[in-house]
């Protein structure tokens, strides 16, 4: 039996264990900026879980009162390592997703079950399987960095991902696949910028002298139409207005001030730089209204055309074929911590977690439990692939006959 098939057989036999653990962690609700006791309880759960199979675990303070702390977990020793990327925070406010666990047929619903506690628990099953099947390469490490602030933008965790990625042979991001595709992967992501444009004009009475106003509301409304017109799907630029605040509905006043926020996505670093320059120097339509820009690039693009990422995807296609999977890599406009690992030159493969749908939608987010075994076996086999140990050499590694 090949190593891929052994891993698949293991995952099939341990599907109920995966679901039991996943239910326990999903039922610990963890809004990104939620109750610190809940966040600590979830972090401690993962720390205890991974410690039991030999991981050394270290709490990494977020140094931000809004968020929980992070976990750095390592199994094995040596200079070579593979990095798993995960987060335990969710977008849902406590009580917004009910019931917390519902299982019908081959689907399970729950807050964060897909994004991304399912992927987090998969990492545990991967390491446990490699260990129990005696497939762990010697003198090499599995590293899992589990963050608490991804849904808010990874403000304190992104530097740790970059640091670990620089030391890793590859980074596997356990975010969800796209939809129900059992062979789904994400092989590129747009970069993201967040911008707030603050208008400073001149207010005036809306009945007595509206002609004397220099309206911040009108200026920002014109800017909103202009900024969204910059969207060019073919070019790889998406600009969406997300919030406009100006004035008060109960006051007879034309407002002078206001704020407009946008979410901007870019397919390449060059586009990100080009449009960032434009946004940082946004020109007003009315020269009597000043505009100040706050914000900038939050996530660098994860460029699918980079040869290091393309090569990793090609290897994934070969590994998938060992399990009868047809891997289907897509580029998505949504960001992840894979943007950070890719930006420092670490070969990155994203969307390696569970399949399912309705991410961030209360009551709807689900996973496909019948895809757990094959997708998790695939990810475990990829660990062996990127650590440079071929399947036919594994027995020799453990018998001491092979020394890379």
C-alpha cells in the first residue's frame, strides 16, 4: 500500500475523531474582538490538543488588547520545516449562529466550521497520522502558527507568518477550498488595500444659505462614483465603497465634513503600487474641499505566476493523482495569511482546508464531512513531498539507510 493510500485509510478510520474534536472547538465561540475568556479557552484547547501528540507550544502575545494571543506549535527538530497557517477567531458575534453544531448527512453547520476551525483540526489529524504511521521525516519540523486576529486583518500576526515563512520549505494555508470542489485549491490571491478619505469643507444652513456650503457629503458622493469606476476585472483591479458618513438627518445643515471608506483589491504588486499612489493623493472635485487619506495596502498580492508557487501547485497535482483527486486551483480576490507567506518568497499553497460553502454567513456556513479523509490525506502527503522525502525512501529514513 502506498503512503498516500495508508494516509487515506487512516483518515477514513478517524473521521469520527475529527468530528468530535471539531465540534468541541466550534462550540467555543471566538469572535475576533470577543470575550477574552472565550478566546483564551479556545487557545488553551488547541495548546492542550497539540501538546498531547508531542508538539512544543508557545504563546505569542498579540500585544493588542482587542485580540487574543497566538500559538506557535512545533513538532520535530532540524533546519527544514513546513509551515501550516491557521486562525481560531471567527467573524460571528457570540450567539449569532444557532445552533452551534448541526449535522445532517454529510454536512455539518457551525460558526467557523469552514473558516477555519475545520482546517485547524485537520492539521492535528495530519500530524497525528504521520506520527502514528511512522511517516514523520527525521530532523525536520512541522510548524503550525495559529493566529487570533486574521478576520480583523492580521495586524499583529502577519509579521510572525513572514518570519516563519522565510524558514520554511513551503506554507500550507488551511483556509477552505472554493465551494464543494473536493479537489479545490487556491493558488493566488489579490492584494488588499483599506482606505478612508476624510473630507474637510464648509457647512451651511440647508434652508437659509445652502449655496454657501462647501459640501463634504457631495464631494465624497462624487468620489464614490469615480472610485468605483476604476474597477477593471480584466486588468485585475476591484474598488468597492463600503461606508459613507456625513452630516445628520435631523439637522438643517449641509455638512462640510465626512468620511468615505473603500476596499480595493489588486492582482499584482505593480497594480497595488500604482493605485495606492492614486489613493494617497486623491484630488477633490471641489478645490474648496480638502481630502485626507488614511490607510494603505493591508495585504500584498499572492501572485500565481511566480514560478515557486506554480511549481508547488504542479507537485500538488501529481500528489492529488495518487489519491484519485483532480486538483483545481483558482485565483480569488479574497485575502488570507497566505498573502504574507507568499510575499517573502515562500512557496505557498492555499485553500487546503475543508470544502463547503457560505463562509461568514450566520446559520449557513457548512463543511462536507465526506471530503475530510481524502483532502486531509492529500495535505499530509504534501508534507512529505515538500520536506524532500519520497514515499519509497520513508522506510529507509526510519531504518537509517537514507541520509539526505
